[in-house]
C-alpha cells in the first residue's frame, strides 16, 4: 500500500478521482468501465496509469517498498505514505457512496414489487368477469349461426335472381342507352354495349320481348353506323377520333376495305383544310416571316396530322384479320396509303413552292424552313422510307431550282432599278465627269447584284449536296440564270429604244417582261443611251466573267462533286448578244442625234424661203452654228464615255462644190450617195458614231433639198451652208468617212441646182472660202 501510494503522489486531484472511479467500477463489474477508462482518460493520464507499477499484474509490494526505501530519501518515503493514505480515504469514501446508491435502488425496487403484487390481486375479480363475458359471446354467436343457417340458401337464390334481373334491365334499356350514346357521340361505348348484349338477344330472338328489343337495338345501331360513316369522311375529325370510328365500324362488321378507303378520304379532306390554314398569310408580314410562319405551322400541324393518319391506318390494318383474299385487299390498301401520302406531301411541297415564288424569301431562311419540314417528316420517313426519300428528293431539287431562279430574277429586278436610277441621274443635266462616276457606281451595283445572287445559291447547293443528280440540275439552272441575267440587261437595252429583242442565246430568247416594260417607258436621254453602250461594252468582262468564276468555285467546292465545266466561261452567244445590245444603244443614240440635227436642217430649208431669195448670201446660215454646238456636245459625250478623245485635224482636204463636173461624174456621185447605208451598224468609237450622226443629218438635207425649189441666191446659200458643214464634219470624222459625207452634201447641192427656177450659178471657190473663213475660225476657236 505504501508503494502504491508513492506512485499516486504526483497525480492531479481530477486525475486521481477519475482513476479511483475506474478502479471502483472495475471492482464492482460495471459494464463499459474499462472502455470508459481507456477512452475517457486523457492521454497524459493514460500514460501515467500505464507506467504505474501497482496497476500491473503480478505487482510485488514488498519489492516495490524495498526499492523505494533503498533509492529514496526519508522525505520521499513520507510523502509517498501521505499520498497513499489520502488515496485510501478517497477510496473508502467512494465505496461508501456506491454502497449507499445501491441500497437506495434496492429499496425502490422492493417498493415497486410490492405495488405490483397489490395491483394484480385487485384485478382478479375483473379478469373473472371478462372470462364470463367471452363465454357468453361465443354462446350468442352459436345461437345466431343456428338461426341464420336455415335461410342462407334462400338468400343466395334471391341474390342470383337479383343479378339476372339487373342483366335483363340492361337488355331492356339497351335501345335507350344506344340513343344516349348517339346523342353524345359516344360511338365506342355504344359499340361496346351492343357487342356485349347482341349475342344473347339473337340467341333468344324467338322470345317476343327479346325480339322487340333486338329490333330496336338494330335500328339504333343502323343510325350509329350511318353517323360513323359520315363522320369518318369528315374533315373536322381528328386522326385519333377517325381511328376510333373505324375500329367501331370494324366491330360492327363493316367491310374493312371500305372503312380504310373512307378513312383515307376523310384524312385527305382534313389534310387539305389543315394545309389551307397553315398558308393563310398575315397582312403586313415580310417575306421571311411569312415563309417561316407557314412552314412552322405545316411542320407542327399538317405533317403531324399526316403521321397520325399513317399510324392510324396501320392500327386499323392490324385489327383486320382474315384469309388470303383480305391479304390481297390489304395490298390494295397499302397502295392507296402510298397514294394518300404522296398526294399530301406533294400538296405541301406545292404550297411551299408557290409561297416561295410569291414572297421570294432569303435563301438562308428558305433552307432553314425546308430543314424544319424535313425534320418533321423523319417519323414518316421511318414508316415509308423509299416513298418519302423519292418525294422529298424531288421537292428539294425543285425548290433549289426555283429558289435559284427567283434569286436571279430578284437580282435582275434590282439591276433594272439601278438602271432607272442612272437614267434619273442622266436627266439632271450633270457634267460628263459626274455622269461617268454615276455610271461606274451603277456598274459596281450590278456586279454586286449578280455576285450576291451567286453567293446566295451556296445554302441551296448545300441543301441538296447528298444528291448528285440534283446538284447537276442546279448547276444547269445556275448557268441558265446567269445567261438570263445577261438577257435582262440586253433585252432591256434594246427594248428601251422601242425595238423588239432578238437574242441569239437559247436562254436569252424569253427574257422577263416586267424589266422590259420598265425600261421601255423611260424618256429618251442621250447620256443614258451612251451609258448603256458603255455598260454593255464592259459587261462581259466586268460582270459576267466574275459571276461565272465565283459560280464555278462554289460548285467545285460542293461535296456532291457536280460537274462545273459548264461554268468555266460564258458562251459565245452571250458575248454576241452583249455586243448587239451595245450596238443598239450606240446606234439609237446616233439615229436620235442625227434626227435632231436633221430637224434643224428641215426647219432651215422649209422656213428660210430659199425659193424667194432675192440677194446673194453674205455668211453661212445660223443653222450651221446650231449644228456645230450640238455636234460639240455629242463629241464630248462620246469622248468621255467611249474613252476616245478627238484629235485635231486640218482643212487641207476641203471639197469644193461646183457644176463643172461631167454628167457621168454627177451620176456616179448620185449613185454613190444613194448606196450609202445611212442606218448601218455604228462602229464602237467616237469617230464612227459622229460619222453616223452626220450621215443621218446630211441624208435628210439631201431629201429636203429634193422637195424644194430654189432661186440662184437660194442655191448659193445652200452651197455655202453645205461647204461649212463639210468643213465641220472633217474636223470630227476620219478622212474616208468625210468623203462619204461630202458626197451626200454634193448630192444635196446638185439636187438644189436641178430644182433652180433660174439658170443655176454657184459661188466661186474663193468666194466660198472668204465667206466661210470667219465662221470656221470662230468655230475652231470655240
């Protein structure tokens, strides 16, 4: 004990209490004491306890005391003894506390046991009464069973009779039930009730009552059958209700082939009505919104209704069971179903194509709508893959072709608008430099129009990229539309001048009529005619070549591998027609300008009164100056737009008109003048155009001179004007053209001399030179 006390002296009070409690718990065998001791003790206490020798098994107290005395001092021994005494007192106090607590619990348990014994003794009379009650209940139950058993068979028989009466009540009320179902439209319930009862009624139809009920039932079912027949062919019935009506008719024993046929008739009418509702356009909506709305509605309603109809047709066929003849009828019904689906899909495609033709939406929006329709048809494609693949491939090819045509028609319409805007600019009277800038802008706009149309074809080509034949068809359409775009320009140029287009390329022979009418109604404007000639001259290089190059690159990059060789270059006929359009524009400008000059000459010849001239001429007529100013304007316009400025020329090759020629020479000049092609095609240069203008004007002077009579002085005035006009023409045209123009002027003077009322006398060359020199100098100085 002394050694044990020595090991406890260094422990804290809290630690000692915990250790004492653990020892007491272990002594009395309290459960969980060891666990609480090991888990509840802090690490330091656990280590101390583990190190205490008194806590180990086989502890030798004497040996421990001897060791402590031998190694420690007297103070250490006394300290250890005091500690052990304190621990003994603590242990004694704790032991007394445990004994007290156990004693209290024992006393309480004794009291509870006494109370239980008392309560059980008090309950014994009640338990006896309960046992007596159970015996009485069992006796009463036995008496009740003995009393009821005698009538149980009678009650069972009455219940059976009651069930039979209820069945008879259902049979007798069957006509009324069928009438209520007919009024409510509950044909399925009516058929179910009829199928349940009709066998019994037919089995006992020899009974008058049942026969009367059967007749009423058959009458009502006839009405129901008629209602179902008309209902099945109605367009207002949904696919689900149509299937239910068909199954009801099958249950009624109608012919399956007729039911399937009527089902498809009703579904066709419903499809037609649904399709009409989908494509009702909202007022004020733009093209893209209208097409998207129609296609979305068609995908959500029309296509869904079509899929439901095909599924319903399959359900009706599954319910039909029969021999080989019915199987043959099933094959016929399958063909009818294929025709039904083909009609519905083709009608949908037709309405989409018509809407696209009418509203002309952007290509990307159209492709998005078509993909939406294709996604909606996937369910139907899984049911009828070959038919749907054929129908939709044809639709894709058609819609891509039509959309390509519409894109280029739209581009052509924009091009015509650009030309009309250019016409308005030309009518404003701006300078040629400003007009040349406007013509360049117009050319840029035209290039943008056609390149945008080609670029917009890319989504269409991607849409049909899996179908090589359709891609090749689109390539041919693209080629035709490129040529048709050129056709619109060429035909518009020609029609603007009041002529009928006669184009050589096959795809250019039937250009759109609307652009022709728009350009044909424009007022005449000389700079606009020259602008058209300038555009036509550059159209193949600046517009057509770029469009063909972009189209070829687009087709070559397509996945389908379509042949793009047709788009390598435009055909020779395209170039020929563009040249024809340019010649028509320039030729009309020449003719109109020449006729303007001819109008001046006509007024001078008819109003001057050369037939009554009474004095010799002193200077050229005012008309020559007017013609010079007009020709200067024509020359400036032609030089700017054709890029062909005029070069200065001298008057060394001046031609003198005289009457000293022999009759043969005069006749040769006359024949030469008559053979000149006044309205021949005009060369595409400034000199040729001016030569054509002079040709028209001088030919008109020749014809006007043949219609008048002259005095000698009037003839001399004509000679003087013709001389100055010849000088004027030689400054603007080439030498060979000047000779032809001089022949016309000489023939005009000769015609005037032939119609002179007096002996014709012309001015001498020196006099003509002297009279023309001042005017000629002023003209050239200007």
